[in-house]
C-alpha cells in the first residue's frame, strides 16, 4: 500500500506570496490532518478534514486554510506569507472513523522557506 | 499549561538499558494515546497506541497509561543505538495534539 504523499518536498517563497501544498492519503483513509513543525514550537495542529468537511481546527490565523476533495486528497493554502511561516508542514492520514482516534500516518512533509 | 507535556531531554542511556519516557496531558476527556518516533530529518512514525488504562507491550516497547493521573509513558527495553531519536507523545480527543518530544540518545 502506498504511503502518504506530499508535494512538493521543498518550496521557497517570498513574504506576501501565497502557497498551496498537496497531500494524497493512504488509500481507504478518509481523514487528513495538517501539522506545522518548527524547532521551537514542535508539532502544531492546523486542521483536520474528514469526508470533505473540516472537522477540527487548531489555533492558527485565517491565512491558513485547507480543503479536501471527494477522493480524500487534501490541499493546504497559506496566504500572505510571513517569515514565521517557514516550517516543515506535515500531512497525516488516518481512517478517521470510530470512537477513538485512529493512528496517524505521516507523509514526508513539505519544507517551506519564506524569504 | 501546555496540553501535552514531555521532558525535552536529552535523555541518555547506555546500550542495553531501559529508557523511560514520560508524558502528561491536560484534557481529561482524552481517549487515545500514541507514541511516535522521529529521526532527524524524517517524519514521525508510529510506535504504539494505547486506549485503556494499564500496560500494553509490543516487542521491546511497553506503553503505560494512567488516566486518573493523566500520565502516559513509554518504556524501551534493551535500548539500541538505532533507538536514538526524538519520541513524541500524542493525545487524541477529537483532534490529535503532540508534545514537544523527548530526545533520546542510546550510547554504545
């Protein structure tokens, strides 16, 4: 079974620009979560999508948005980039159903650098 | 108070020893608990998950959960240099929140 695929692996953008990151989950997984990882803050939860609906959201500004398509693929968009947005963005998929959180399976991440 | 707290380490143990990693969480409604391992430059990979109070063993790894104390731990027996990594505790209640991680070094 193919794992979680994130594209692109690396991005360099300038302040004020916007960026779109893509994530293809493991086949059969309906939940996609996005995390931002920085050395100082660790893994910070951005949002989770399940069956094309945002199910949970972290404490990030509205510049961070996402969506999920009918095939469970997800995109994350960051508008008006700031230097502090430089980070590793990780996508994780899971089955997403049931009473308990199912384990997350992470992609290799997209390394975003804002200059 | 952080939602999920871990000692940042570094924790250093000799090869063959038991490594003990600890995690506390603030949300009493949390139901799902996970340990992930992250090697430098890599993404997190799942080691174990536990849902019920008590111990759960998988090979050299044992996860321990005490919901009353809001505490979860990971024991690594017979530690190997290849276990050197950052270990992330994750707690689920609707979404999944991660601790900052404990850096473990196993010295040959």
